[in-house]
């Protein structure tokens, strides 16, 4: 009997823990979801784990539900890391070509990327969790395709380093391992979600993925198929719920229902919309400021794709379009339509995206390599870059 290739993705969010178990097609097709599990999050705040034991209990509960549905035992998993400490730094490094005949080698590329990491100005508390090369320059000209084998005197790399606080990462790993599952590797939540919410065409043309979670807003900008910026902000859908609760002097549970479009016949619809739109203005002002900082405002042909729990808010596409002056749409997980679990809830996109990354050989994942957890930190950008080269 052929060995089954199964991967597991764990998304530890502020409001819930979601686990997806997927079985991979031997012919390289889309992973088939065979189990899903969800549990209410405990021990988290703004994406940080503030209590490892409490978070571990939530993780264990979600894993057990997914295991029961899939009829398999989870021994290891890919884990998404979110939270306010996750950031990105775009840095440049260059070195002289080492060979006497001026032929560029993989070692030259590695050293240029190491120089980029040295120049990134990372603090002692920063942990590199992902390294993404965005461009290779040889003697002042960008190389499209394989740089190795070409001849020149100086090679330069532009590299995006995604980092988080080392203690933050340690707590995530500890919580999962305390739940009885080994951590295969970690990935930033926005990157994982992009595997199932964005198309290759969107990433190539230029777009932003905005995930409006319970307590955080995460944004990731893509160009030429690669991430060029990632940031997480301390605002989310819970602020909308709180505003509704204060505005109508009602319990949070009732306010959450109103936010989701229920019981609107009881409360003035105009006032509800005013409250929601006021907070959405805050959220999209942050997004616009992020794009302006990158020089990308009004300049992303594929626009903005919205995901997360608050993506279900009525009229959010038009609100985003009018505010940002960009094409706007709510994410749709087309890649899940042929699976046993045909959910359209993009809240599952991070966990499922982790499963796709678990294949580690798809065209989508080319050039987006995780840094093995035993090699994180300075000088960790070495051999894996060769897999980015054609």
C-alpha cells in the first residue's frame, strides 16, 4: 500500500485556533482536505501568546477535532505566526564575484544575501522566519532568471526578511509542542493565506492581501509574484463589535450579531452603518498609509483582496474601492472547491495555505522558502536560495 502524504496546518489566531489536515496527490495536484478542527482561543492577545498552557489547550482541542474528522493522528505540523511583532525588512547586499573568470556561483549569491541580512539592522531579539529574494542585480543590471553561470564583477541581491520577536516565536512553538505535536516549520500568516486567496496573476501584476482579524490587521503586498512588504497592525473586527456595544449599550454577544447582519430590524440600520463605517475608515486609512509609504498607493493593478472575519461585512468591497481608489474584492478560496470540505469561509485560508506549503514543490512556493528552525538568525540564508533559481 502506498504511503500517504499528509500535512497539517495550524493557525493560532486571537479568536480561534484552526487546524486543517490535507492529503497530497501523488501527481502534484491540489491537496485534499480530509479534516478540519476549530477551538476558541485562550491565552492570546493581539496575536501574542500570553499563556502557553492555555493556548496549548486550545490547540489540542482543535487538533483532536481535526484528527477525528480525518481519522489520522497528527504528529507534526506547519504553524502560522502572526501578532504585532511580525515585520518585514527589505535590504540590499552586494559582493564581488569570487571566481577568477568572473563567473557567478551560488556561493556568490549566498554571500550577497548574507550581506543583505547584515545590512538589515535586525536587533538581537529579532528572529528571521522567512527569507524572500526579490531581485538579483549583476553589474547594475537586473537578472531575470538564473544568475549563476553569467559573468560579471559584482552581484547584488534585494531580499525581504520577515522577522518576529524570538520570544514570540518560542512561545508559539512551545504551545504547539505542549499539545503533543512537533513543529515542522513556521510561516507568517499573511504569506500562508496568500497561497489560497491570491492567484499567480494577481501576485505578478501587483496586489495587496489585507486580513482583518479579530484584533489585528495584517497586510502583505505582492509584485512580480513575490512579497515585497508585510506588516501587522493592532486593529481588527473586535473594535467594530466594541463600538456597536458602546453605541447601543448592549452586550458584546448582541453587538457581534449586529456586526454580522443579524437583528438589524431591532436597531436603526443607519446608525449601525455609521458605527461600522467609522471604524472601517480607521482600518483603510492605515492600509492607505502603508501603501503610500511603499509608493504604491493607486498603483496596484490587481488591487486589494480582503480576507478575515470582517471581510463578510456588507459593502466592504465598495468601501475599500472608494477609499483606496483601487480594484477591491473579498477573497474567494477557489482552490478549496474540489475538496471534501467546500467551505467559502476565508478564515480557513491560513491553515489550508500551510498545508499547500507542506508540499514544498509547487510553482507557487518557488522562491518563498522557510528558514529551517535550527538555522534561524544571522547567516541563515544559505543553501535554500538555490531552489529559487530556475
